[in-house]
């Protein structure tokens, strides 16, 4: 039984580091996903603004 506890004690730190690594990578992936969504939303708003400005500018008549 001592061998079991020695093996468990030896495996606990790597398992803990693996869990922390998984949590960190998932947090990075989630942050990247939300940043890409925010950038896409911002670019869509800018494109719509630019298109509206171009559309309103082409309707002007010169006297």
C-alpha cells in the first residue's frame, strides 16, 4: 500500500500542472474568440458607416 501512496504523491503535481495548463489555454482561447467577435462587430460598424457616408455623398448635386 505504501507503493500506491508513493505513486499517487509522485503523480499529483504533474496532474495539477496539467489541470492549470488546461484552464489557462481555455481562458486564452475564450479571450481570443471574444476579441475576434468584437473586432468583426467593430469592422462591420465601420463598413456600414463608410457605406452610409459614401451613399449620402453620391446623392449631392453640384449647382
